[in-house]
C-alpha cells in the first residue's frame, strides 16, 4: 500500500471543471494527469499532460488509457459502469467500482443507505404507470418521479401532483427505470464532504448549507449555522456511508434537515460543488485531498481557515468577472468553457469573511 511517487500519471474519466481542478491540484503535488472523455476541447485538458478523446464504450481506447496510468479516478458518476469495471482489472480505480455502481443509480443508492440504517425520503421503484399509481397510494401526493440514472441539476425528474400527471411524466422522462420519492418539506439542505484514505483514515470538512436556484446549486455557506450535536450527527452518518462503501477518495453527502429528522438526499462519489469553498478557505482543498487519497498519501487537514460563501456563476453571470475581481474578499475561479449557456456552470466566486462574520443564508 505504498504511495505513488511524484511524476506518476493519474487518469481522470471526464473532462469538466471538476477534472480541471483535480488536475491542477495533482500538478501542485508533482503528478501528471491523463484526461479521457468524448469531448474535443474539455476544460480539464487545458491543464493536463494528456487527453484521449474517445467514447467510454471504446474498449481499446479505454484499455490503452488505463495502461498509461498508475491510478484512475472519475470526476462524475454518470459514466457507463461496464467500461470502468473492465479497466479495473488493469489499473486501480479509486473510488472503487462498487461505489460507482451504487451511486449512479438512485434506487441502489437509497437501498444502500437503508441497509446502513440511514434514513432517506420514502421511495418506490417504478417501471410503468401501474407502479406509479401504487407509489402514489403508498407515498401520497405530491411526489417526485426521477430517472434512476443520469439526472443532475434538476434534470431527469417530474413533480407528480395528481393522477393526471402520470402520462406527461412518462412522456417527459422516457424511461422504465424510475424511482418515486415522497415529497419532503425540509428546512434547509446541508451537505458534508469528507475523504477516506487508502489506509482507512477519514477527514471531514464541516457541514455546509446549500441554496438552490432553478434546481441548480447557487450558494454554499461554510460553515452551516447548526447546533454542534447536529454537526456531529451528520458527520457520523457520512462516516458510516464512506466506510460501508470501502471508499477511497472524496465523497459528498447531500442531506435534508427536516427539523425532527435528517434525511440523505443523494451521494456524490467525487469532489462536489458544495466543497468548492475549500479551495480558498480550508488548509486542504477537496481537490488536493482527493489526489492525496487515491495516490495513497496521508490526508491533509480539513480545518477551515475562515468563513466563506461560494456562489456559482451560471450562464451569462460569468460576464460579471471584471466586477468580481474588484472585490477585496472575493476569489474568482473560471472554468475555461468557451460558450456560456443557460444553466451551464461557467465558474464560481468564493467570498471570504472573518470567522463568525459571514452573511447568513
């Protein structure tokens, strides 16, 4: 279980902004990165040593990529499981393929949480209109019908408020692999980002509070202003999940604070948008920590240095970059994407505040 020496090649499946920030963190530690993705000019390739452009289903390209790397990781979970399983026989894949299998399917994910004694929204598997009617009876209305795979930032879901919504929902989602979730009236959304090392050590950043706009994360407030007992509870919950997955790397756990209960919403087997604040306001960022974990290095300190509010720049909001650079407490991060489109994350800004002085959500 020796650490990978500097100069080793890290493979990253996916070429988006998360891969970009991972590659930057890897370079600071002396590693090289090889990006594999289908896109021609992905943001991550701009800062990486190599880029293979091929489909994930291209077995020969995937095998050649794997053989060039000392370890492979992934920057998002919506990649086909079978190709990743195939290269796991050629190179260590961290986090493991079991974590990918579970977290890329909402039904498997909720079943896993339930098996660990961790509460989620009530749910039912749905394959056809009859299943949906049964779910509506069991869960009540309204409910949220979601695709089991591939949904993010509000995509792949439909709110069911009456039986008349059944046909439009199936027409919109175009799938027979669905999950119905009971509608949750929560007070706020929290998340915990933590890392588990190759040696089983765990480091967790403090819980944060997230605010969404149009189903896309808008702001993250670090830290969340919650009771210490609640912070301990959610960190223990996240630790149970990361250990149950035998996980190596950074994991994000999204939670609903319902006042009388804490429910897991989703798991993200990767660095996460709600952890971006760690780039500027923690001793060790989530990106450096992920590289440390997958390369077998000791985990760094997750200690927060100051309060922070991270705000995503969505679509044309990126055009405010000149004004943002004039703010003395703002740290701007742009992702190098050529085209600003509605709903597309183009960058983020993190505003830093003395401890206890940040604005409240």
